[in-house]
C-alpha cells in the first residue's frame, strides 16, 4: 500500500484576551520608577522563576497592556525577538518596554541580559516598534543601589 503523502497544516487563531488590571487614567511608563511600579505585581505568581514581560505602549507611553512572554527557571529564561514583539504587533503598539525579574533580588544585568537587550533593540528597529527600555526588577534589599530595579535606558544602554 502506498504511504499517505497528504501533508497537513495546523492553522491557529490569535485570540486577544483583555483582563482588567487596574484603573489609572494618568498611568504612563515614561520613566523607570513608573515602569517598576506598574509591573512589580506581575511577578508575584512565580517569584522564584525568571519571567519576561512586555509592556505594549501607545504613542504617549500609556500602557495598552502587559504580556507574559516567557517563564524560566531560577536563573534564566529563553528570550527571542519573535516572541517579544508578537504581543506588541497584535496590540498595535507604537513602542514596548521589556521587563524581567531577578529572583536573587539583585537587578544588576548579566552579560546575557546586555546581549539580549542589544538583539531586541535591533529587532525593534527593523519592524519600527521602538524598545524604549529594558527594566530588570529585583528588590530594594538585594539591590546595592537600594532602588530595586535596573533600567538600561537610565544606564545609556537602550
């Protein structure tokens, strides 16, 4: 009997789900302290794992939403531009802010954090969605600066 040579293709539907977070008509993510305040509670469900979130922004830096892109281990997570920019494209975002946590509490960037920030910035430039910051969330007691976050933009790296 000849083998079935009919190829099948899986087709998926992107379904946008809106979940109410909080009402704050004046909320903007125009600086790192505001970003840290906006995103900090998102890490509460899995505090011992690295998580990468994307905040999709309108043209005035008001959040259109935040999306969990990857959930990693205690020491790392996989990050690829394709997954990072997908929610921004679906939301019609003008720009994004990438945020991830360091379960250790120290938000200082690793070499891998610096490299992925460079790759994401380049990918955003290619598709005309600016990555305006990458904020690493830690905690104030684990941060030598006492701020509890690290901003690539403030450091001149974004």
